[in-house]
């Protein structure tokens, strides 16, 4: 499956044991990537506006699956920042990152309208 937006595209795939070739992103990887990118981007914009020197940023996300229904039940986000930050700056950056659009969407599930039809 090719996913495209604004002239960019990427391949989303199923696991080989599910019939896919296995050479594309998994849907869950895209979800985690979107969350991590949103949190970092929101935090960096805030830091820049506040004159906070962040330095390097590393973010690692892990998901935990659940069944009935099959879903991501838990996401653990670990973010490491470079720079010499105070406890107050760290707390502000953490609070702002957790208010990004994707994080807020996952915390407050949107209504989803789904339609399936033939061409």
C-alpha cells in the first residue's frame, strides 16, 4: 500500500506471515512515529520561542498490544535531551510535548466515520 500526501509517499506493508512482502512500514510504526514527531516538534517550537537551548533530541517509543479488540493498549515514550536544562525547563518542555495534537488526539479518541464502497 502506498500512502501519499503533498507529493510525498511511503510504503505501508503487512508482516510476511500476514501475506505482505515485509519491506514497508507497519501501521503501528507510523502511529508511533507520528506521535514522537509531533511531541518533539511541538516541544522544539516552544523551546525556541522561550529561548531554551535544547541541544540534541532522541525519542524512543514502544507499544504494548492488547486483544479484544486488537489494538495498541499502551505507548511508552522516552525522550532524552541534550543541553544543560533546569528542572523547571524540563517540566515545561514535558508538559508542552504532551499537549501536541497527536498526543491529545490519542488521549481523547476522535469520532471515526467509516464508509466502504465499490468504484
